[in-house]
């Protein structure tokens, strides 16, 4: 297992270097599949949260919508592999959806901060400030699509770097 971790760590580091040197290409080549996986995970987590707590209907609705979007993006990603124009259109739609998701998430945080203030929570202002920042970032991402694509490529490179280093470090840990 340690040899496998070391090999995967090295491959992850090579992939991370590719992401850092070609962030736009990286994001456009893999964004559909990453979004599909993330939406699927978020969807399953939302449904499991609803199964655990029947009062959390918001999680069930969010989870169901995320699963529907995950299925749609999986189908579109599969079709987009065979048509370049469809790939470009699909990638553009994904980046715009990311920007819209940021705006909606920020508005939801602002609404949560209002609830926290009514409940006399002391940290309501932090939630409000972060919600406003997320809304502003979503509007910025929606108007600067190339910048957003570049940043997503760098984020993938950074994540792969951390993952690769963690795998290589796991080779040197003692097994108990």
C-alpha cells in the first residue's frame, strides 16, 4: 500500500504542476466531471441529512436538486466528449452556474445571519459579512468568466499538490 501511495502522490504532484502551468485548459477539460461528482456528493449528503433529521426539509430539497443536476451534468459531459462546440458551451454553462451558486449561497448566508440575530446569537455579524463577501465574489465571477476559469484551474492544482504531499508523507508513517 505504501508503494501505491508513493506512486499516486508523485502522479498527483505531476498533475498539480500541469494545473499550475495550464490552469485554464485544466479547468475546461475536467470541470464537468468535477462538478458532477461534487453535485452528486452534496445531493447524497443532503438526502442522508434529511433521513437523519426529518425536520430538515431544506436539505432534502437541496439534495434532490443537486442529484438531478448531477445526472444532467453527467449526461452532458458524456455528450460533450464527442463535440468540441458542445464542450465549450457546457464549460461556459458550468462556470456561470458556479457564479450563480455563489450568489445564491451568499444570499442564504445573509438570511441565516438574520435568523441568528433574532435568536440573539453573538456571531450573526460574521455570517452576514461572509454572506455579503460571497455574493460580491459571485457577481465578480459571473462578469469575469475567464478569470473564474483560471482560478478554478489553480484551485485544482493546489488541491492536487496537498493531496500528493499527503500521500507521499503517508509512506513514512509507522503502521500500528
